[in-house]
C-alpha cells in the first residue's frame, strides 16, 4: 500500500482552524440580544458535515451570499464516523448486484483525486491522503473473486496480488484467499473537514440554543434573539437532524429512514496499517477495515461492514466478542493479545425507500409545501460532490441585493471540529 504523502501532525501544524474560543461566548450572546438586525441571505445551509461544507464551497465560488449553520461541532455524526474509502462502486459491480449504486459511484474517485491534487472543483490539497489504494479480498467459496470477472469489471484499477507480495499478517496456511489491490484513495476524514472549513471560516456559524424558527406568509426565518435571518433558499444537510428541522418547521416530507450501525475500534501498538474490504455473498462487505493513528502512537483498526450492521442489535460486549472471533478467523496469524476494544454507535440517515433498502445515489428534493426548503442526503461520503452539483442545478442565480454573510460574525460563534472516533474517551 502506498504511504500517506504527509503526516497528520504536519497537517495539523499547518491548519489554524480551531473554532472560536469559549471566552468569546458572553460577547457574542450579548451582541445577539442587543443588536436588532434583519439579514437576507442567498442560501442558508443547515448542517456542518461534508455535504454542507462541500456545498458551501461551491456556492461561495459562484458568488452566493451563503452561510452554513451547525448546531454542534463540524462533522459530528455520520461524517466523522466515515472510514474515508473513496470507492467507485467496484465492490457492488464485482458482486453483480446493486448496479444503480455502482453507477452513481463510478465517477467519484476521479473527481476526488482531481480535488486532492489541487485541480478539481474544490481545493483539497490540505486533506491528508491516508492511502492511495486499498484491498479487496475474500477467503470463502462464496466470497472469492473471479480473476477474469474482476479485471473485466474494474480493468486497470484492480491488481491481483501475488502471494509473495501480500502483507505479512495475511500470509497464513489458514488464510487461503484471493487478494486484489484497488487504486482508489482513502482520506483522513478529520483533515477533510478541517480543510473544507478553513476555506470558509467567515461563513460558518454555530447556532445558539435559544434559536427559534418562524413561519409567515413571506417565508421562513431563523430568529436569534432580536436578529432575524431569512434566505431565498434553505438547504438541509444535517443528516438525521434533517428530520428534526422539518418537524420544527411543521413539515413531514421528504421522509427519512435510519439505518443504525455499531462500529468496532481495535487499538494495539503492533497492528499494521491496512485498508480494505473482505467481500461476501451480499453487497455489504463481510468486514471493512480502515487504519488510524491514536494520539498515543498506537494504530487503531476501525471496523465496519456487515459486522457493524449486525452489531447495531448487539450489546457492546457482545459485539466486541463477535469482532474478536471474526478477526481470529480472518487473520489467524495476527497476535492481538492485550488489544483495547471499544464500539461506536452510528446512525445513517437517508431518504425513505418504499422497500426500506439503500438509496442508489445522492438525494435532494424540495419540501412540497415550501419550495424554498431543499432537503438533502448524500447517502455516502463519496457522493458529497454529486449532491452539491444537484443542489447547485436547482438554485436561482445570486441576488445582488443579498446581504453580506460577514455580518453574522458580530453575534455568532464559529464551531469546532468534531473529535474522531479513535480519540473519543471510552
């Protein structure tokens, strides 16, 4: 696997986006309640994950007076919990199912790669690339890949690994697998959030607890003390929070569905850096592994896939036991004695599907009773650029009468960056 092009420590030294200090809270609160104002924006984005941050960048490039509002740290929830694999649907095409999802994803890796190299629609040159590729492997009769089929489907992206080139911990008589290396990148999600935020610090704001929604014949506004914020379009990109915002506004559609997960984190100083999907019969990998560095210097494996899906119904203790057994089956030569295990509950929010299944691609739709409110879910981190483009296509041109977003800085704080799962206290 190709090593990261820079270290996270180096990246954090370069980036200065930390959010407003706590000592400024009183000053901002006082200004909010004592300085009456009515601000008319072009676009107000509600939700500080990758979908909202990417959209904000695209809108500001086009001259919109656009602001992003977040009720918590940027990236908190689904974004910070993502594993960062920018796959193009190859795992779906290889299994011969979910063709619509594979189609939606197939152009995403090239778009992200261009942005990471500095010549795409968004500048991601300050985002850490954790790996330039990741593995696809299987070790059961139903999960094994056909070499001919794999190369037919993925072509030059996929490289069959000779046994002599396998990572050391995969070399075991008990691990009779087929192993491929897929040239699709893996990013460090916290650095992605920070990179997007740095570009637009003056347009990103923390919503105070005392905010109120107001509806009238003239539209929707957000009341913050004596200040009223209105917008020609409100775009909801808050993940599961979209449902709460719609409810507060008195709307019920577009409807949302939730798919819970419980991820597993394994921390041990001897763990190798590894990124990959262990494939199975279904479209969901048997196990997905991404690697991260803990502040102690230890490597953390972050485990998703089918393990995390069935883990949603398990206790943390039961899921950890399941994960230990699964790792022992897949990597019998890997010594994890003394490893530290923890779990993280994650709730994926998506547009409602009649059959309860997974949506094929990014989703955006207007509230039927209020066309100025757009509700959006990327459904996958990889699809954030596609979602932003779909939203841009639905918007009117910038209004020259819209007021400067910078005025919001007089009375609103800047949110911090969410803590990554492997650094959360256990």
